[in-house]
C-alpha cells in the first residue's frame, strides 16, 4: 500500500511548520524565523531534482544536519526523534474506518501487507507516524524512498521491495503481488511499469 492519501488521509501539509519547530527548539537564539525559513528554501533545487529524476533525498542525512552546521549548533544525538517531530509538526493525517476494515479483512485471509511510500523521511519515522493510528502491526515492513535514494514511479524502488518480498515469501511469485495507491502517475503508472497488479485508489 501507498501511505499518504491511501492508508492515511491527509488533513494538512505545511513544511514551514516543521521549520518553525526546529527554530523554536534549537535555533531561536541564533537566527530569526524568517532567516531559517529562507535557509530552508536553499534546498528547493534538491526537491526539484527529486521530481525530475525519480531520485530521493533523505531529510535526516541530506538536510537536517546542515541546519545545525549553518547556525553553529552542536549536532544532537537524537536525530531520529528530531526527524519524527519535524514530520509530526508539518503533517496531519486521519485514518478512515474503511481502511481499518480493509486491513482487517486482508489480515483475516493471511495476506502479508507492506507500506510503500515516497517520502523524504525514513521508514522509522513513517512507522512511528503510522503507529499513532494503531495499524503498524498489520504490516511486515515500511518501505520509504528516503531510505533508498530512489522513488516512485521509478521501477528501481519497486524492485527493491519486490525482491525482498519474494525472498521472504518463496511460496509466492511477483504475479501474486498487488499494489494499491492513490496517485495516478506515481502509483498507478508506476505499479504497472514495475509489473505489478495495480489498484488505483481514485477517491
């Protein structure tokens, strides 16, 4: 399953809210909020390349440490928690009842399930986010493009998950794998291009 706007329905998304969290927690004595927001804009070319080349950046390694370097603040040890807090401040989601009902029905049939998401945040951060809604135990693994440097609709990202699933479940073939996602280009076209049965969740 795709994650955002498939398993979880997005309510709000505001990257600057994450930057405001960083500023208030670590940098308010070093710079103004306007200055750090301007600094965050210097990463926009990375995000543009991400869209054009199906490559992925990883917030916790490619971006977050540079804020601390820019403002001469010692790099904390708990970067994974900072990453998660950034995600929580910038994004609000809800879980629809129909999603829980679907996951229950699939689990009753003994079908292994996975999360497969485009995100600059790691699978660990995504797992913590999903856990808030009580559905993390349904999934054998959370794949986030931020961990692999490639993203949907690129076949390479799909193939990473396909190979691991087939290795873990030698009783199945690729023809047994279904992919569900809401975005036409990233999920529907990407899933078909990767050779998967693809369900376009077109709300």
